[in-house]
C-alpha cells in the first residue's frame, strides 16, 4: 500500500506528539469541567465550632484517580475559621491506588512524600502505604493557626502528581465554606 503523502520519521513523531497533547488537553478540560462541589460534603456546627468534611480519594478518574472529591492541584478550597475543630472523614474510592491524607503547610513545591503535619493529629496514619479501596480513617485536629495549607496525599509521588486540595484557616471567617480555584 502506498501513502498519498511522504512523511519522514521526525514528521510522524511530531504528529504523534501534537495529537497526544491535544487529546490530553481535551481530557483535562473535560475532567476539570465535570468537577462540581457538593454542598453535602461540608457540615458545620457553629455551637461546637466543628467543621466536618467528607473527603473521598479517587472519587473520579480526574488526574488518573489521584484526586480528592474529584478535584486536584488545589482546585478545591476548604476554608475553616481559626480555632475550630476539623474532622476529615476520609475514604479511598480509587480501585487502583492506595491513598492517605495529611494536612501540611502550603509551599511553592509540593513534597514528594510525607512531611510533618501542620497541626497535631492532622494525618490518617499509614501516610506512605495509604489505604486500599473502601478503607479510610477520620482525621481530627484543631485549626489552631491561620494560614494556607494543603490537604495532601502523602503516598510517595501522589501529592507531587497533583493529589492535593487547599485548606485555608481564616482568622476572619465566621463559618466554613467550599469554593473552587484555578489549578496550580
């Protein structure tokens, strides 16, 4: 069979890379567009100053399943008032990969694995091994200092690959909230 055009090997490689990039961009755009906040994820008890967040690892296929509640790379922002009790009800739903949760300080570079948590008890434990599909743990801590933090999967490589969302502890907020933000 003869091809109607004469392509060299570098031409074929360039076409392949361009096609792969376009497909990847379309997939990422479609996945980002499908991530929606469910208000039922966050419950607030103002009398007891407690915020409870349902946190599901691998909720969708976004980022190869490396996401929390369908969001990755900081596209979901959880804000809680400073001094409130925070409970993260974590469950891994990803059938392919184990995941864990650790709250860490925000930094320019996301670490490749576990680091000391930003708040005492702000980790699921099993941070490196993670939890298999259907498993999880509650994370309970006091948001004692204002600032920017990450809710981060500490299984080596997962956080660096984008499995993290933002946590803002606010000295001025009077109630917890959820919002979206551009990915970082």
